[in-house]
């Protein structure tokens, strides 16, 4: 998946005008999130069947029997993952034989402001800040989608109901993608989309912390809407003008996905130490940094002129 993401995201950005790159990535996101909305329901029906009853039985089971029951629960996901592998292999064959154009660099070095040749990927501060912004974004997206079920349970909501909450988050993201497809760049720029998204991400987080029950869960689900245009907007802003460094820059961006592995662990530790609700304060500084990147961080090193187009489709 990391190899696929490293190739597909910059490819979609470069394939057309950079100003509408967020629109194209949003189309990709629609497919991603529709599948993501369906997956928890399908997997929940398989892996979480009678989970509330199992949760009660585990309280009185002997240790050996408990291990057997949990192993049986975990084994339910094996077949769905085998199906995923088969689908990805079929996709690989389809892409290989498709007529998609190759993309080539037209210059040996990236040119910024028409005069400055860059010789290292570390000479692009807007990229490095973009990597950090993406790291934080993926972290908050994963927390919004993957903690909402357990958070709902901590608010006294049965797991049989809470298992649908991730789907609500992903539906919010899908709605946001549709807005991006329709409105970028016709009605507003991708920079403006990122500003609004980061602002409302912080607002919804604070609202979730200061409420309880279904209302608090609703605001966590609304983070899906706030997060929806962050990935599409950050990508073109971060890799603009990289020239021959586009591929390694994209690799840096994909490594930033590790935020989705690291930040939820911090959230989990905070949830154990204080409470799942108060632990969501972790999201606020993340959204504020993304807001900074939308306001000025993406311009670092690119302030004085137009970045040359350095990548074109090969003939």
C-alpha cells in the first residue's frame, strides 16, 4: 500500500493543473472512503457478531477458555484480508495494461522563483513542513475514525450500536470529498479548503471535549467532514516545484502516514491516564499546525515568484 500511495498521489497531482489537484485527489478519496464506510459494517457483521454477549461471557471465563474465544474472534478477519490481497493483485494487472501516460522530469534540478536551482530535497522547507502537516493529519484522521467506537462505548453506548460510528465518520469524509470535487478550484482554492478544514477540526474537537454522550460522539464523527479535504490539499501544496525530487518528496510524504500509528498510541496513553474524552485535547495542536501550514507554511521558500512547471506527461 505504501508503494501504491507513493506512486499514485504525486501522479494524480502532476497529471493536470496543480490548482485543481485537490479535486482529482478528492475523486480518489471518494472511492477510498465509500469502501471505508462499507468495510466496518461488513467486518463488524463478521468479526463483531454477538460481541456484546462475548464481552459479558469473558468476565466469567477461565483464562484458557478466554484465550480460545479471543483467538476464534481474531481468526474471523483472515478471509476478508485474503480477499483484499486478490483484489489488489487484480488491480495491479489492470494498471499495468492500462493506457495511463508516463510522467517525466523536464529539468535536472527543480527551479524555484525562476532562478534558484535546488540540489537536495532538504532545500524545500514547504515540503518538510508539509510532511509534518501530513503526519499530524493522518494521526487525527485515524483517531477520529478508529477511536470513535471505543469512545462511544466509554460513553455508555452499546458496542452493537457503536460499531456503526466509524461509518458515520467516513460518510462525513465522503461528503467533504464531493464538495471538493464540485468547488475546487471553481469556487475556492485548495489553500482555502485546508484553512477551513483545520479551523473546524479544532472547533469540533473542543465541542466534543465539552459535551458527553451521543452529542460528543457526533462531534467526533464530524471530524470526518473537517478532515476530508486535508489530504487532497496538503499533497499539491507540499510537492509543488520539486522537479526531479518529486519521487523522493512523495516518499517522504508517505512516510508521514506513520502519524496514524504514533499519535493514536499517545491518545491511548492519555485516555488511560485521564479519560477518552479529555484525551481528545491532543487533536487541537495538530489542527492548529495544519492551519499554520495552510496560512503560510506552504509558502516557505516559494514566496517570491511562480514555481516553474517541471513535470510533464511523456510522449
